[in-house]
């Protein structure tokens, strides 16, 4: 009897290992505390030039990552934070006005392509999402409307581009269908969530 129980325990353990997929589990804390939002194509920027309302305006970041505003043509904004861009605008405006003070406020968030979260496979609405600090797997699943009926959620994985395309297994079915919050992990900028189809 003891031998049969021992073999049963070994078989159950081996089945649970096979069922988890071939990737290590995603780390539970991934986002860094010093994350700074980077501007990307499609973002909207509110540029305020102190004491110069005629130079203050709202501008979109073009698909090439550049912006144009009065007195400034084709300034690259992509991949910069708002403070860095404000200092560059001040430098450009200093050619025309004395001691410009510029504030840049991002009002529409898309972010650079390299930081966007991509969800592919058996999501209800596969899509690209802008990354937000402390964003979790649950936030991503809510944004894409959950999984289809054909998804094999516990075989899903995250492809982490920021770690040289390391791949981690995640338990979406446990998280979304069973409410197991221990399966919730933080995502990193540039993560790709892959939700495979169930075999049966």
C-alpha cells in the first residue's frame, strides 16, 4: 500500500511538472521602481512655454517620432521622457527668445513600440497595449477581454524582450477563471503574452 501511494505521488508530481509547460514561472515582481515614461509615436504632448502663450500648443508625436511646433521643425521626441524633451525645446527656442521656460505634459499615452505590451493567440481581443508602471497580468487580461473558450490559459507564456527574449510560463486560467491571485505577476515594458489554443 505504501509503495502504491509513493508511486502515485511521483506520478502526480511528474504530471504537474509536464502540465506547467517547459518555461520557468514568471517572477512575481518585475517592474522597476525607477521607471520613467518614454514618449512614442501617437502620444499627444501639451507644450507650455512660460510667458509665451503664442508658442504654447498641443502637438501629436508623428509616426516618425518627431514633433513640430512654432519656431521648431522636426524635433525628435521618441524615446525621451517629458523633462528631457522640455530641455531640448528650451535649447531650440533660446535661438529666438530669451531664457525660455518649457513644460511638456503627455496627455495621450501610447509609448514607444519597444515598450508596448503585445497579446497574441487566444485572447478575446488580441491587441497592443501601452505599458503602465506596476501593470500586472490581470490588468492585461481585463484590457483584452479575457480568453476565448479555446484557450489553454495555464500553458500561456510571457516572452520578455527586455531579458533577451527569455520566456516564462504564466497561469492565466488559474488567475482569470479561478481567481487565484498568486498567479498574478507584474509585466515589463515590451512583454509579449502568448496564449495558446487548447489541444482538446
